[in-house]
C-alpha cells in the first residue's frame, strides 16, 4: 500500500461510488491487502451481472419471481443465479448450445439449488412463468445432443435430461446400453429414473454396466467429485490422472446416506461408494466415519432389507480392507 496515494484511498470512506472511480492499481492493492474489500468487489460484480441478466430475461418476456430471490442470493450467490437466468433466456430463444454452456457452469451442490428453482415450478420457482421455461427445456433435449463435444455443454444437456426425467416433464426411456451416449449423460438418465421410480433393480443394472465399462466407472467418480467440488469439470475430463483426495465428496455422500430414500442409498452402497473407494481408499480421510454410518444404516427400519444387507456387506469389506492395510 506504500505506493498508493492517500487521495486514491480516501474515497473509500466518503463516496458510495468509490468502486466506479477507483483506478485498477489501487483496486488491486486494496483487494490484495483487505479481504473485506475483495469480497465487496466480488459481490458488486456479481450483482451487476445479475442485473444485466435480469434485464435480458425481461426482454424475452420472463418475469423473475422476486419472492424467491433473497433466499437464492443468500444460498448460491448472484453469479450462479445470473448463469441460470442467461440459460433460461437462451432456452426461450431456441439457442440451445448457449443454454447448455450456461447450465454446465452450474453443475455442483450450490448450483443445483438454483437449477431446481429454474425447472421446478413450485412456490420457490425462479420465474413466474416457469411452465414456458420447462417447455423450452424439453424442446432442447428433444432437439438432440450438443455437437461441440465440449464437456461443459455435455454437462448442461445432461442436467436437463436428469431434471426432466426426475421431475416428470420429460419422457425419455433409460437406455439398456450406454453405446452411443456420453457416460455422463447415461448416468444422468439412470439417476434421474432412480429418483422418479425408486426402482432398486435399476441399481443392479447400472452397477453391472459400471463394472463392465471403464469409461462408466470413471464417469461415476468424476460426476460425484465434480458435483461436490473436489474437482472442476474442465480439470476432471481434461486431465485423466488428476483426481485428488475426495474430501468434499465423502462429506456429501455421508450426508446422503443419512437423508436419502431407500433406492438412492442402495445405489450409493452398491455402485458409488465402491468406485470412490477404488479411487481413494481413505474415502477423503473419512473411512472411519463411513464405517460408522454403514453400521447405523443396518438399524434403519425405513430402509429395505436389501439396502441394509448391502450396508452390512460394505462395512465388512471396509473393515477387512483396513485390517489388511495394517498388516
């Protein structure tokens, strides 16, 4: 800060529009030195982006649900909301590749909240005319898969497929083969169907495909780790060997084991967790917590005997593997 003149700093205290008149070197120095200033700048830029996206939505006849915005802004932030609004604008205009690109940037635990607000027409919907957005989303899926081959576009398209199947506004059969379908989209279809039908037999089918096809097995790990934020989408599919410790993934899976319905818990036990353990035997440093959670699942009366037996088998395997490593 020694090279920054006092005259450049004083507006911070006296002018509400100081950010607009602050020169770049001073702003960089302030952001590097004071975290609250950096946080303010990020919030301000996010709000400006949201305002621009809001204007574009109004221009295509989309009215934002003001009642839903405060909670969304507190939960996910302005940038994620702006990305989803931009995706909705492109969907309404029939510009599906652009919509996929924006939606692909929302892949993750936080982004999923605002995507649900976009495509679930309940009281917390993002747009008052939610039905028109859902209709456009269904049209985008039926128009075909993205031609670019970019993973962000594949993720965005697959998000629409998953949400459409899960929420019932898209009638797309789960394929009996992953041939000709990106592994990420194949998984999106399966998990969407699993949520909508609670069909535990689907878990066996999907598990057999994952066991037989390395690309599906890898996609399973990458889907979970990118959704939880241990890995970015570009890094995950761009650098095949770079998978870090799955700390956030482990935390999310442990939470899901305690809160999700029977069929999804069965999927975690039969497919997801075994694949994650193959990638990271320490389970993000939470192997002991996983074992405890598996033992607790065995006594959850709300779960089927098949799911509780799967938890018992996985707990035994985890214990035996731990003993083997100690030996």
